[in-house]
């Protein structure tokens, strides 16, 4: 893991210096997805999510997610969104100058979602509101955060 | 067996996550109240149960896993701030006669939790 981190960082530096041409090169030279997704020029950072419901097999309407950023020791709400089109959001959560290095939280209102769809679950539900926390450490990179969820489990990762 | 237990699996190393700090809290009067800190043993589990059956009540609990601290201790070069840092897993006990096993599967870039057995 450490070695690939170093490779990745070097590649980002190269990408920033040489501009978009490097991105094209990365796409055509068989670089791994994990590497090519990191290539971004200044101001091209973006934060997106994909909430994937593994209970129904497809994310339904009515999933509310609150995006917050840690400021002064507290997560402060930036915006609240409802997912559309199978768990994506209509717009990126953050892009351009709004992308700032920091610690973020996506609060998933799973209790309201599964109640809305009348899922047969115990009270209180095993999972109610789920806090997905992650660090955004480079404002010029694209951060895509897929979240797989059910009433009994969740998983998230840095996607591409 | 009832009560609350956990198990940390380091999916980066492919081994149990030994020595990871976990803060255990209970939801009381609208906030999580810190109860105690535990560390995982060599098997990635805790020496005692997180919460024994007689102490387990219907309600909401939090296990906060210090994932980045765990990887940093092993000399891993993590970004600042790390992508996965401290992971608060919040869940509810809805039947005190049942066992709640809540594992944490992690790498510096992913984490997964679920109701196990």
C-alpha cells in the first residue's frame, strides 16, 4: 500500500505539471483506474456520491443525505440532498472552489428511507442515521464516495 | 449469547486488526455518552465483551474505530487528513435477548460493517 501511495502521488505531481495531456496519456496507456482518477488540474476537484441500496437491489426515492464539514470541532451542515436516478445526486455535492481540504460527513437517513418504503424491520432499526466520514486531502482531485447499504450493513470506499 | 461484541479485520494486511482503539458510547438524553476505551487483542477481538448481556438495554450505541491511528502506528504513509480516519458505527439494540456482533472490516480506503453473528 505504501509503495502504491508513493507512485500515485508522483503521478499526480506529474499530471499537474504537464496538464491535461498527461490525463489523455493515462487513459490510453493502460494505467489503472485508481491512478487515472487522481489526475486533475487545479480547480477541478469534485465530490460525488453513489448510494447503492443492496436491500431492494436498487436505490429508491426518498433517501436524504446531509453533507457536513468539520469546523471548529463540529460537523457543520453544508447541504442536504435527496438522491435521484438510482442513488446518485442531481449535481456534484461540491465542485470547483467549494471543494476544500477537510474532514467530511455524509449522514444517511436510513431510518426514514426504509420507513418510507415500509420495510419490515424491528424498532428501533439496527441502523438509523449512518455517519459516513472521510478525509478530503487534495482539493484538486475528484473524490467519489460509493456507499453500499442495507438495514443491516454498510460499506464505503474511495471510488472513481 | 446476547450482548455486544466486535471484531476488527484488517483487509489491507489480510489479518485480524490487533491493537486498534475503539471508543464505546451509549446514547443517553440526546447524545452519545462515552463509556470506555478498549483495544483489540491479537485476534482482532476484545478480551471481554463490549457489553455483557445483563448490561445491554434496548437503545442506541456507538463503536468508534480509530482506523487511521491503527495504520499510522504500523508506519503506513497516509494522506492528511486520511480518507478513512475514525469511523463511528452507530447501531441499535432492539431485543436484549439477541446477540449483536458488529465487525469492522477496514483498509485506509474502505470500511464495512454489518450485523454479524
